[in-house]
C-alpha cells in the first residue's frame, strides 16, 4: 500500500500541478485578460497584479531562505496550510466575479492564490530533488501527459467543471504532496557545499539552464501573439492535439530511458555492478534532457520559420508554443537532477531558475507583447514580423555564444606533456581492470576524463556533478589503485593500454 501511495500520489499531484504552467487552465480562469482593478484611478490588469505579487513574494522567500542559513525545508503543515490558502484565494476570486463580494477583495484573493502557488511549487521541487532518478522521471512524464489529456478533456467536455477544477487545484496538489511523504517527521535534507568553492552551479550547467530559459522566453513571445488575439486565424483544438502527440513522445522517451537504466545504474547514475555499461545505460538524466532540448529546439525553429514563410502564426505558432511548454517540463527535470547530484538546496534553485523564469515568461506573453504590438499589429511599436525576427536573431545569437563557450571550456589543458599525450590516446579502462579494482561506472568515467587531460573542474562539468563530488570520486580511485596523483593515474592507464 505504501509503494502504491508513493506512485499514485505524485502522479495525481503533479497532474494538477502542471496545469499551473498553462495559462488557460488555472490563472486564465481566475484572471482573464482584460479584467482590471483600479489603482489610484488607473486600471491595471488583474493578471499583472498577480505576476507582480508572485515576483515580490519570490524575492522575499529567497531572502528568508538566505537568512535561515540555507537549511529551511517545507513541512506538511506549511504545505497543507498554503494549499488551503491557495484554494481560499481561488474561491474568493470566483465570488468576486459572481458579484458576491466587492472588487476590493480581489487584492486579498490574489495574495492568497500566490501563496498557494509558491507553496505547492517549492514543495514538489523539494520532494523530487531529495532523490531523483529514472523512476521519478517516468512519474513526471506520466503526470505531464495526463495533465494535458485528462484535465484539458474535462475542461473542454464539461465547461461547468472548469471553475471547480481551478479552485480545487491548489488543495489537490498540496494534499497529494502530503500523502506522498513518508510516515513520521520529514527528515532534513543534507546538503554539502562544494569544497574550495561557494558556487552551487558550475559555469557549464549555468549555460545549459540559460539555453532552456532563452527558449522559454522566446517561445513566450509567440505564445503572447497567439493567446492575446494578434493571430487572426484559428484552428480549434490544434494546440491540444499537437500537445498530446509531443507529450506522448516525451513519455515514451522517459519510459525507454527507465527501461534501459533500471538494471544498469541507480538513481544517481552509479553502476550497480562492476560490468561496464552500454552507451544507452551510461546516459545520465542531464544528457537525456540535453538531447531532448536539441529535438525540441529543432521543432521550435521549424515552427518559427513556418510562421514566417507562410505568413500565418496559427499552425507554426502552436508548434512553437507546444515545444516551449515541453521545455518547461525538461527544465523542471534538469533542475531536479542538478539539485540531487550537485547537492544543491532546491528552494533557491527553483525560486531563481523556475518560478522567476515562469513569472518572466508570463509577463512577456500577456503584458509585454500586448504593450509592444498595441491594440493591433499595425498600431504598435513594432510589426509582428519584426518582433518575431528579433526573437529569432536573439535566440540564435545566444545559442552560438553558449555553444562557443562550451566548446572553449571543454578544450583539454595541454600545458603538461603527459596529459597532452594521454589526451591524444583517449584510452579506455579495460573491463578486467574494472572488475579487479571494483570500480564504479562513474569512477571509470572520471579515470578516462583525467587521462584525456581534463582538470577536476572540467571533469565535474562534463559529468554534470559538483567539484566536491568529482574530488570524492578521485580520492576513491587513488585509494583503490594505491596511487597519489593524476600523473600516476595516467601512468596506470598507459600500462593497461600497453598490456592490451
């Protein structure tokens, strides 16, 4: 029963949680575009107020976390209370829309809704970041697929259920999180800082996260063009159909990854035995997300160019929006993987790279795009085509710079002749040596990178781990091989290669 609860509760909770990311599913119902509230005699959209409050509370939460010494974690009472508060905010909002309460109650309802959203977001981030592996990846993929298929189908088939689903979403997400927790007190997550460095994320990982965020923000421009009415044509349910297809492929990819890894490596990418693994089994979650990013980036660019070539933002625009939404999913996966393997506190990581990114994305789509384009594309500061071309140019420039920096960082250090010679040989650790010294798969990878001339920092970058974790692997290797330096390790590799 306990194992079933650990599977069902996350799937149900995350099914409703993913609805937060789709404007029409939750926040579009609570704060429709065009609905305004008066501030000092000036009208301001309710959704803009929501985004401003989300931004302010996120900064406050980040400040609070810093003041607490970085050891704060959410408990059941806090999450349950924030979920109830979030549902109360949604109910109050519905009551104001129905005329039960005065419009001034909107301010309170928005604040309560933001608290519920932040609490649920950080709670699930904390849950999956405590231990993230192939099984958790599949759970997220199933919930993402179900959220698109089931919740959207219910909203379309039974319009009267949509307000109920919207108001109950915070409570369902929070209750599911509480049910997914182990019995008793939730243990505090142990986090260790990388030795010799105060950085939580290395520069290479930062660039990968930056690539995701760049595409999310660029896609938000196209989403704003479509959702705010600047695309004159429309095809009913087109985005939903494309979303079902793409999310189905994502689910298939995640199941394939789980199937390939369940007998080979554990949740942290370590070898279950001493036998060397195939390339499929050695693929880390970080590398899987990078491969999926490349596929979605191609889909993204295809939609953008199709829109420009055919002069319509309907089909191509919806493809871009679906690719952008899928990147939301993989950014979440990437952050969970980074928090788990790098031993990074999930609260600040998800506040900065997750919540603030989403708030910025919503601001771009539903505030900035209407502001730039005006009441119609002909009356705005920029034409529709100019705006899209600017987005494309900025995005491609960022990609070129990012991969240029990555290519430069991955060049091995050739100052040492021994390292340079080993780098050219690119030797492999013989399987019999893996068994003899009982080396894990990660230790084998570290040995091979060291022998190719990589420094400790570049090894950490290549394997998506922190510098302290790479150093721990290096110490274990030195102990098992009875050596004391990297040059001795390179000598060992030469001996093994010559023996073959």
